[in-house]
């Protein structure tokens, strides 16, 4: 069974600082994909970044980057130059190439302080 | 914005009654998902579909059933609603395994 674990329920960061959100997963598959989604108070789910497991290079999207450690099954999200608009709940998600089950972690609430 | 619509957006129902939530998409995406979101539990997968009439269970499928008779519609039925099924329900669609999943606006269901 595939599982996604986000062990930190809440984090807080000062505006313009950098913060890292942790995520670990468990799978016996070798072909899979990982995602980070953001859910602001509006409840809308927004894709932040994605990573293919077969790619060794860490994905980056502007201020967002990941540290993908395949052997450790770790997929953390780094937000640089944090902005007030980054305040949201962040979810880590996993999908295997063997099935189409898109599994999410419990999420982490990030607050950016002015 | 991706064409995905959930209906109804809000519903209050009584314990023991059947309830059906509808997810409709205009994107012709292959994959469709139903989740429930509860504080402290994140998004939990109820059922998902990988094609017309092809569905499978997620981690919290007890008390729920689904049907997908057309590409565009994915129905979630609570066979006999219970108070523990009070939640916000999200539908999601995706074209492929490695592509972005688009979410509906959610349905807030209250079982009294």
C-alpha cells in the first residue's frame, strides 16, 4: 500500500524568509510521481510543483523547489522569499505508475507573518 | 479554468437517507476521483475511476459507492448517510498519471 506522511501539522515563517515543508512516502513501486498542492482559505486546490521519480534533477518553479531523495523516500518543498499569499495548507501527493490512485498526506498549515 | 463542476455545493440531509453527489467534467479526462476532507485528516480518497465503468476503492470507501457510465460524469452515493459522513467532498480529474489534477469547488455535506 502506498502512504504519504506529513508529520508537521503547522509551520510559521517570517515574510521574505525561507521555509521547508517535509513529506515522506512509502511505496514498493519504482515508477511514480510526486506533487505539492496548495489550498488557500478559498478551498481551491492549486498545483505548486511536481516531480517524476525517474528524474534525478529536483524540480523548481520560481520560488518553489523540491528536495527529492528517492532512496530515503523523501520529498520536501522549499519556499524561498516567502510571501503573505503563500499562507495556505500544503498537501504532498503521490501517484504510482502501477495504478491511478492519487494519495494525499494530511497537509500542513503554513502561516506567513508580516 | 478546468471544466469541472460539483453539485450540489451544499446539502443537509437526515441520517439514514441516501445521497448522491455529482461530478461533471467537460475536459474529457480519463481519471476521476472522489475525496473527503476533514480537519486533521487531509484529503482521503474514497473511490476513483480510470475509465468508463472502471472504478476502484480508495482508503475510506465503506458506506460509499460510485458509478461512471459516461466519461464526463462520476457519481458518489452515500447509501445510508451517517453523521460520520459529514464532511467536505471534493472531486478531481486528471488527464494522465503525471499531469495536474484539477479539483472541483467542493460539496459541503451535513448529516443530521
